[in-house]
C-alpha cells in the first residue's frame, strides 16, 4: 500500500481556499505531546486570541453507572473496547481536551462512533459529562440548568445538523425566524434578521417558498440560515453537509468559508470526511474510540501525522495540495550584477541558482550553477553573459502542486511577494525531498501498524 499523491481519492480540488482565510495556527491544547505542532512549539503560547470553547479532560461514559468501575478503568488508561467488555459501559469521550479560539473553524474528524457528536453535545450540554470541564465563553456549562441553560444556548450558539428538520408547514422565512420567535422577537425584527440570513446563504428569493419546494442542498442552506438568524457567536455543525451530493457539498463548503470570511464566527464543525476537514478547518482534531489522536493545522495533519491511525487517513490525500512554497524555499541570497563569477558562486552557497535584482528588489536575471561553471571553464569572469531571463516565479503561499510543472525545468524558481519583490529561492529538488519525506514517514507508520 503506497500513498498515491497524484490519484487522490475523492479529490480535494481546491485547497486554495485555505489561503483566503486568516489562519490561526497556534494550537491551544495543553494535553499531550501528540497535539503540538511546529507552530505551537515555536510560539509556545496563545497569540490568536481568546479560547471560546474549552474542553478539559472530558469523559462521557454511557451506561447505568457512568462514574463507577467503567470510569475507573477508563481513567487508568483502559481502551474503549476493553472497558465495554469488562463493564458493559460505552465510552463516548475519553479524556478529551481541546480549545476552539474565537473566529476559528475547528473541525472534529473521525470515523463513525469515534465520539464526535458526543463531543459537540457537551458544548451545549445536551449531555451531562462524567468528568472534566466544558467552558463556553468563560462559563462552565455543566452548572447551567433549565431556563438559564436555554437562554445561554440561544444567546451563544446556533446549531446545524445532518438531518436538519425544517417545519414542513411553515414557509422558508418563518422557518429561519423560528428561533427568534421563540425568543419573543417581534415579527418585523425577526423577518428582517431572517432575510439577512437568507441573503447570506443565497436564498433570499425563496423566502416565501415551502420547504418541500426546495432541493436537499437548499433545505440545508435554510438550516444554516436558521442558525445564523439569531447571530450567535458560536456555530455548532454536526455532519451538516454529510448527506449532500459531493458537488453540492463542495458548494456548501465554499459558501461556509465565504460566510465565515464576512462574519468571523467561531465554528465547531464535525465531519467523518478528511477531505472536508482539511478543506475547511483552520485546525483539525482527529478522534478515535472517544479519544483525541491529533490536533493540528491541515498542514500538520498531513505532513506530521502523529500516529499510524492518522497516517492511514491521510495517505490518499495529495500533500502537494497543502504544503506551501514558503515551507521549503531557501532565503534568496541575490547576487550583484557587477560581481565576478567566482564571487557569485560563493554567495550562492549550496543553491543551484541565484537571482540578480533591480534596485527595487525585483528579480531580473537568474544565474544557475551550471551556467556559472560553464562560463568559468571558458575563462570568463564577467557575470553578464552567463545570466538568463527565462526563469519562473511563484508566490510564497502557492501550493507545491501549483509549481510542479515549472519545477520540472530543474531551475531555481523566484519566490516573489505581491509587489514582485524576491522573498525566496525555490529549488525543485527541495519540493521532491519534502514530498519524499512525507511519503517515507507514512511508509514507516505502515510498517509499524501492519508488520
Ligand atoms: N445515548 C447513548 N447511549 C449509549 N451509547 C451512546 C449514546 N450516544 C453515543 N453512544 C456511543 O458513544 C460512542 C460515540 O458516539 P458518537 O459521539 O455518536 O460518535 P460519532 O458522532 O463520532 O459517530 C459510540 O460508541 C456510540 O455508540
Ligand atoms: Mg455523529
């Protein structure tokens, strides 16, 4: 079983969306070593703002005596299957800790039964938990009861689920405004809010239609509009797009990202689909058997899978769609056009090429090691005749797969910022090395897991 980057299953055709959004790369999880990534280690702290949802050491055990022997066994490290065999209790969540920071799309991903829904339901206290704490906007939700809990949910959270039930006998605008109606908002105000939410999901023209007149994708959009209508800070989305056809589903993902770029909600999004997770998540939390296996940015999940379990998931994904040029480029080390060939070669160090810049810093010429060596062997010391202008450029945030084609020429690629200034030197060999590194990492995991 080899990873096949080119023929990735399902097709994540556009990771470009990732770069459209503000990234919140710091991980805010303090639990175990699996969850730290490059960025978190480098930052070592919390720079991307407030944590709005924090699960800390949360256990949820289903059964008649959740705090009895089952909890004792689970908390001493016994796995889900063994605890179930011993006690008949089902572990929904096993010492789960993660934080969702304000404005972030945090995706929880895992196979069916891994505990995703149980996790999201602790946030609005649809479940009482067995141990640990769940804080939402500084409030310990387990302490909330009755009308206080209801008010808290309404004020803070909008929810969208997979099989979102619209009221069949109410038209679209009344469905969207329903939550506001329950809150006692008057009709004019709730219609205005509902129309605003419908416009966000592109359905303002359907406000008077009945749900049965809409397609499945449109109904799901109405569900999203309903969650948005009360302008909650947090959106809880449990497999919200999972029942949709792949094409519609991708449109919905794009729309969610679009809406998010305008509204900056805090979104806890659940899916069993890794492609969807990587496509929309600022960070992704992978769960298995009720426990967190890894938390990281899409890049970290793909390039530094913490366990064989994660590697299994990611092997069908093309890493080239995720890794960005700046991660593998070298510092530019430009050469002066009045330097000698020998001077230029010493500036280049181990680079296979270097760029000559104009006074602004825009690259104008490329000197390759081969051209320099050829010129030197012919007794030339002057740089000018060895310079070429037929070099390629790319941006620091381009994905590796966007530069494969030009990398095939084997020449250094000029990495330029938006103003065209040189910010890096991309060596095609380094692209291949990075891809190879990731592949061998995954191969190693496979050996570990299967041999
Ligand atoms: N109300 C319940 N009673 C008993 N077991 C449950 C209940 N809800 C969930 N579970 C069990 O908890 C585990 C996690 O379920 P769930 O959170 O629904 O997983 P997911 O959403 O990842 O598919 C599963 O083993 C499931 O069978
Ligand atoms: Mg579920």
